[in-house]
């Protein structure tokens, strides 16, 4: 185990860095090291865990790691005046340098299919009394043949073995005769009408129905592979 000891000094009330005592003088990995200053000082220990700075601020204790190095920076002097600095390095590895604290990466939000069950399903909800005031693109999606043909071609088949799994409903529809899958989909929270819900059994989309037909078709085709 090599121990490097060097000092960086600046002019101040002291003519030299603060006098220090190191016990044991030649520490080995796993040793508890005590660095004591002759007067109260500020200690900055880098590269070691379990650091204990005594309340009198005259000594610091740490464990020498099995790998790498420990850097101890000791400063003393009056706050308003330039400070003398002593830098001690224990170990033969690279000298640890301070750096920014890494920002923790949040766990990804689990992707949940908005409509239960496997397969491709689509739900469009609108207000029938206001249908004539909707933009042309929304009217085309709700009443147009092209979107219905696409849904008939791509959507999975329901439990009856015949009905395709898409619904375009007035928001106040009575779904009591529908399966629980569609009853649950109808109960999902929404913030606007018309509303679009698309599910491929693993993920999907739910949000306000876009105002143009190309935008609507883009979302439908993204999940209707």
C-alpha cells in the first residue's frame, strides 16, 4: 500500500498548511485512519465511506478501501481570509475527483392496454346532438366508410365469432348488453368528446379524437398492424 502525501499552500495567517498527524502512518486497505489537525479545520474526504468527523473539528476517521484512493482535503484559517490547504492521498489508485450527483432514473411507467383482452380494438365516443358541428375530419372518422372498412379488416373478432371488436358510440350509449370489456372501456376517464381509444392488447392510445382524418388514421394504423 503506497501513501502519497502532498500539500498545496496559499498565503494566509499561517506560513504553512495546518500541522497534521496521521495514525497509522502507513495505513493498509481496511485500516481505520485518523487524521488530526493541530487546530480546528474543515475536512473533505473523497473516496471513502463511513467518514466520521469529530465534533471539535480537529480530526476525521475513515476506512481505507480495498481499491482506489482516498483524498483528504484539510482547510483552516479565518473564513474571510485566504486559507491554507493540505491534501493527503492514501492508496495507489486513481485520485477521486468530485463530480455532479447523478440524477436517478425513474422506473418506466408500465404500459397497460386501455381496452382489456388480446387483439386490436377501437372505441370512438362522440356527442350525437353535436355531430353536425364537428370538423370534417372527425365526421369522416365517425360516419365514413373508409375508417369502418379499415376497422373491419384489422380489428379482432369478438366472443360471438362474428362481430368485429370496434365500437363508435354516442357517449351516453346503453352498453348493458355489451361484454364487460366494452363496459369497462366506456367507464375509463376522459377529458374531452369526441374521444378515441385504441388498444392492441399490450399498449395503445386514448385521448381526444384528432380533428383531421390523416391524424386519426395514423393513430389507428400505428396499433392496427
